[in-house]
C-alpha cells in the first residue's frame, strides 16, 4: 500500500538513469549539471574547494572505507571537477537511494549571511507555495518572495529531517521505477513504508544495510574528521542489486565545515544556533532503528 505522502514518478527533474555499463552515472538527487562520467570507473563532480578539502582529509581518516576514493582535480571544457570513484561500479543494475543526514541541511554561517544581506527570493517563494500555498504570510504574498532564512528553516519542518534527523531525497529501483516526492514524508511510519518499498521486503538486503550502518556508526564515533566537523547537507548513498550485494557510503561534503578548536559537538544533541550541532548521529540512530523494525516486521 502506498502512503499518500509519497508517490511514484516515472519521470523526474533529477537525472535518473539505470546504468547499462559501470561507467554510466546514476544520480538520485542533486543538480544534474554538476556531474559527469569520468574515465576508468570514475565520476566527476563540479569543483568545490570545501568538498575537495574534506575528501583530502577523509582519505587519511578512519572513514575512508565509507566514502568514495578521491583522485584529485581534473579539467574538462575549461571547468574544474573533483574526481572520485563511481560507487556503482561493482553492482549489476543497482537500486539506489539518497538519504540526507542530520537535523538541518543549512550551515549556521548561511543563516548569518542571509540575515546580514537579506534578499527576498522569488524562486524560494515559488517552491514554498508549490508545497503549501497557505504557508506564506500576507507580506510574502504581496512581495511574491521569501527570505532565504525563512525558506530554509520552514523547509526542515516539513520532512523527517526535523523528526528523525534524516530524510529520503529519492530512490530508484533496479527496474528503473523512480520515487522522488518525499518533501512531506515526515513520520516514522511513512519513512518505514518508503524504505520497505525500496528494499522490496528483502531481509537479506535489509540485513546488509544494517551491517553497513552499524559499522559506519562505530567508525564515526572514533573518527578524527567527524569529531572536528559540522556535517551538514551530507547524504548516505544506499546501493544494492539482485545478487544481494549492498553498500552504504557518505557523499556530498560541500557544506561540511571545520569546527573552531574551542567547540565540541556530539552530533546527537539538539541544535541551538551557536552550538553547531548537526544531529548526524541522532539521524543515524533513527535510521538504524527504522531498518531494524523493517527486519522484525518481515520476519514476523
């Protein structure tokens, strides 16, 4: 049974294509123009210095097995790209899911910049009314625009980002069937239903993902990189195929920021502006619980 909060889409504004060869790229979230297929089983992502610095550190960290291997900067058509492994290389017609981790997807510095230079945004107003026409205030309706700070904080209240510390961005099954409408998927039951659809009630796949996530949590709690960074806007990429092979990797570090030496975070405490908490481990705990519940329900 499909929950009314999410529905199936055969087409999507995102780039969603099942790879016929390992070199082809599947992207279930993000901006299609930011990615290219590289040579020799690599993928290219539009250059971001912050992300480059994260990958350079991660290649020397305990988290290295849980991120794509990084191969430096290359140039194509006079544009720079970060080059990394295509994580789909070892899968046969894979199913892929993107889960955005944490209790917020914007940096504290973004809020400060938006306050210092407030600029009403028509594009964000349009996104807001497309989801809920009743949300804008009378002033926002008159301007046909909203401030970025207002939009960012409102956006987080809609989904399981605020209730569980993660949200599903989208997934594609191995058949090519795509699901991307998760803007208002908020409750644990809704998220569980979406995950169950993705894994198609396959206990072997669920168990594989649980094993990956528990290992990741153990490594995160000892990682020097994780301890020293505010990890915001980063995703977990879930991949499985018909052979039962599974994999989970951390991706997207464009908003991951190094913490000042005097600030310590535990990645589980509630965020209050100024404390830099990101809720990553809180979300991971809830993600593990969600999959564990699916496992129990299927076995029962």
